[in-house]
C-alpha cells in the first residue's frame, strides 16, 4: 500500500495528469521513491534537480509542462494554486523544553520555531505552562502561515508575541540571532536534538556587521544583486538602493556563488535575494556582501543605531 495515498487521492481529485516534484537539498533523495509511487498510480512525473533552498524558489519552468508542482519541505511563501506544499514534519520529545527552564526568567515568554516543528507547539506550550510560564504564540502571517513559525527571512511571529523574552526551539543559531536583532528581546535557543540551550548574543553578530560596513567603505564599485527566484525578487528595492550611490550597479543573479562574485569583479555587493546569503554565508564570499539596510548605513541614509535585520515580509 502506498505511503502517499492521500496525496494521490488529492491529485486525482484535482484532475492532475502531469506532476512535477521539487524538494530542498536535504530531502531530494525522497523524490525518486515518491516519483515511483506516483508513476504507478498513473501520473506522468518529472523531478526538478536544480538547487532549492525554500518555497521562495519554486521551479516555475517545470510548471510549464506540468499540471501541478509538488513542493516538499516548506510552507507556502506565495499563493499559487498550481503548487501543492507538503511540509516535512520532524518530531522530538516535547519534554526536552524543560532543559530551557533554568535559562528563562519568565514568567511571560514568547515561543517560536521553524515549520518542521510547528505541530509540536501546543504540546511544548502546555509543558511550559505547567512549569509556571505564561506562553504567547503569535498567529501566522504572510510567508509564515503557521502560528509560532519563523523563517530566515521573516521573524514576524516573534515580533508579534510582544514578549521581552522569547524561546526558540530548533537547530542552529541563525534563526534565534535573527529573532534577537528583529525584536531586541532576550532570546533563548533550545536545540531539541542535541538538548543544548544558550542565551543568544546578537551583539557579536552586530559587531561583525559593523566591521564589514567599514571595510565596504573602500569599495570603488558596488554590485546590487537581485534574484529572479519566485519569492526572492526585490527588483524595486535593488533599483532604489542603486540610486543611492554612483558606484552602484544592479546585477540579476540566480545562484549567488563565490565564483560568480569573483568573476563579476566588484569590490562589494549588496544582497537583495535571500537574506541568509549576506548573514550566514559571509565567510564564503571573497568581498563584503552587505544587506540592504547595511548599504543604507554605508550611504549615510540610515544610522547604525537604527540597524534592522533584513527580512522579506
Ligand atoms: S528567502 Fe531565504 S530564508 Fe526566506 S524562505 Fe527563501 S531560502 Fe528561506
């Protein structure tokens, strides 16, 4: 019996015959099995093999020859009824949150996580409430449709809690750092798999970003990158930024790689594509890659005191 009975029933109900499949890198190996099941059920199937980092990067090219695109692993960031999103849930024991209790000052806290874990938010909230905390989980909005969900480009669900202390459940430090800078709140990060808990220090990141802006002051040519990807294109922003400096030129670039930046030869870039490229990947870049807000600081139209994390909302 197929594992994807409901999916197949939904596709039949919608009258789809030609199905395109897309998944981010970590889930790509699930696609050949899904393709096999769909083919056995009578569908004509093709797989998108190009890199994909989010639902902001739909393979619309494939949709030209398909009735529907099934996108695994992410929640929708843009509404199009030709795409079926199948988020990938990752379970953990909600009791792990008790590890974070000694770090929380409380009693009021906000709670956020990434899409893989949003289904566990009610259970985690109950455990925290039993431990004496008043937990706020903000409703979803825009590209984060689930309550309590944040993305590397949207910290709305953290901001909307209004809490002066926020608990992030998930892996990695990028998201909680973003929460900290976006909200100014005290942020505790709890990794449910390693069970590590830490108080997030956004100041270190800000010091590094300040140094980068200073380094960018010596640049003689500045490339303003904008993306053709479905949910990352910020052309108007790129053009507005380019108008701030005679050194700046807009550059359309689908995949931002160190080789591409070297080949283009600019001594500084400003990234208007996925915000994580500037923050998370800086060590990979051969020259400074600034966020839009950092470029505004460089151009003197914003002060560092008014630093804002880059988001696409
Ligand atoms: S823009 Fe970046 S952070 Fe936002 S959904 Fe896409 S890949 Fe994720």
